[in-house]
C-alpha cells in the first residue's frame, strides 16, 4: 500500500504579515533559511526533477536580492 501524495503550498501572506529574516551576520542568511527557500522552489516545480544544487543557488540569489546585494 502506498502513501497518498500530499501537495503542500506556501500560504500567501501580505508583506505586513511576513517576518523579517534573521541573519547570522549582515548580508548573510542561515543555511536553514536558504534550505526553506530552496524547498519552496522545489515544491513550485511540483517536486519534479533532482535539481537540488540549482534550487540552493537560486534560493541564495533570491535572498541576497532581498538585501539589495
């Protein structure tokens, strides 16, 4: 018997509800914050493909852009 596939989508939140990212130091994000964003990218692709390195890189880039860097 196989487990049913469950799709989890991030909730849409307004900017007022969004919590600011906690940075390890100025201009950097923790591995946990990058991992969470990379997983969101993976889910957005409907969990299709094994592109972990690309997802991680994209997550780092997006988070750095939030800081204006």
